[in-house]
C-alpha cells in the first residue's frame, strides 16, 4: 500500500466508523550501519557469502543493488538479501519486509511483508515491531487488529522508540478498557519471549 493510500486510510476509515483518526507517527528507518563498505573486494565477499556469512550476504546485496564493484543487478541483490534473511539476520528480514510492503525489487505482497517483519520483530528488531504495529492497525497483510497493533507499539516503545510510544497512545484512544488490558497482557507475554540482549 503506498504512503498516500495508507495516510488516507488512517484518516478516512476511522472517520467513517464515527471516531477521529489518531495521529500515528511513521517510524524512521535507521541507516544500515556497519554492513557495507564500498572498498570491499567482491570476490572475497562472495566467497564468505557462499560459505554462509550473513554479513557478507548483506554486503553482496548492497554491492549488486547499487553497482558497487559489480554490475548492478537487483534480482541478484534481492537473492543475497533473502539468503541473509533466511539465515536469521533480523536487519535483512526487516528490509525484506519493507521491500515486500512497498514492492521495491520484489512483488508487493503485504502478507509476505508481515511474515518478514514478524521474524525480525520476534528477535527484538524495534523498527520491525513498529511496522508490524502499523500493519495490524491498518489491516495491511493481516486482519485489522487494534490489540495486536497496541502490543507491537508497546513492545517497541519499551525499547525507547518515541514514535511507537505515541502510536500506542493514539491507538489506545480507539480501544476499550478491556481491549487495553488484553493488549498489555499479550505485550508482557510476547516481551518475555523476546531475546534478552
């Protein structure tokens, strides 16, 4: 769903249901630090990537995506990013989720975006937790669910994400006391299952 349509849905759907839309805040993607240096040798990086090194796989994603030291090849780039995501790299999973959500380099499939965001979110990836909250709030790739939106905004908020805290507060304005109580209980249970870093 493109940003304009998402924005319209955030304001029109709640208004049609008889209540004001909350002012949700889009999370900001942190730069992908520490993964790529344009001075890397493509052959050495590829050897490491082929041996299963997720960081090297992500480096190859960047190299092919941007034509750094190799010919630009988006399909090859996405293949390496998927390898890193499948190997369990939360940042790669998050980016793959974002690409499926936007249709950038892969077909736009919101349910696939949810899958990858969830994998990263369950590893403690804060951006993915916030995006998962958005997807539950808007019903993008999953049935609309204010309780699950609250759960993921709440969890990301505990990690200091200011946008997630604001979104949790905005979503609460549309929820009953019982829904908030259930969401907080689910958030505690989910939070306990997350890796402790």
